[in-house]
């Protein structure tokens, strides 16, 4: 059966982002390989960029958030047109993660009760990743 997971591209700060997500989400960083550690170096890898992340994988409750820095020579485009969605069993759990992800970022929809969830909010974190964080419990409609 296929699995659908997300893959993010960063502009030189993938390692910091993935370590932050590991701590904030209580996830497990499975792997983090730099371009310099690759057994098959990418064209354009040099002393200036060999420390950049070629592949990272974070495991959270059986799902993976994967990421890398942009390969050498690729232009950076801000993340747009999607959000990483996190759902928790309760609004207080969701609020705690929302607040941690929002620190140093930009809240686009403050966390609060909605007609579809006891708690929900949207933000872009300090690394440029858009998030939607909410609770699975829904109030009676």
C-alpha cells in the first residue's frame, strides 16, 4: 500500500529546521546526510556547500517528514501552495505545538475554536514552512 509523506526543500537551513522539528514535535530524526557525505557526489558539490543537507528524514507516529537543502546551483523559491498539517487528540496538545512552531515565525490564523475543531490555527514558522495545527475533536455542528 502506498504512503503519502511530505518532502520540504530549504535554503541552507535544513539541519536547523529538522532538529527544531525533532524537538518541537517529539519526533525521531532517522537520518541526515550532507552533500559531502554522499557516496555519489552531486555535480556542483564543493567545499562551500558540502555541509548542506542532501537528505533528512524525521519519523513521527509512523509518518515521515523528509527534507533537504536545495541542491547546489538550484535557485531558492519560498515554500508556497501547501501546508504541513498536524492533528492532535486535544486542543491543548495542538495549542502547545502551535505556540512552539509560531515562535519566531508568522501566525496567519490565530489558534482558537472553530466550527470544525476545538482548536485550530495556521502559521509559517521561522524556517518558512507553512503549518496547519489543530485538534481532531470537533464540536457538535
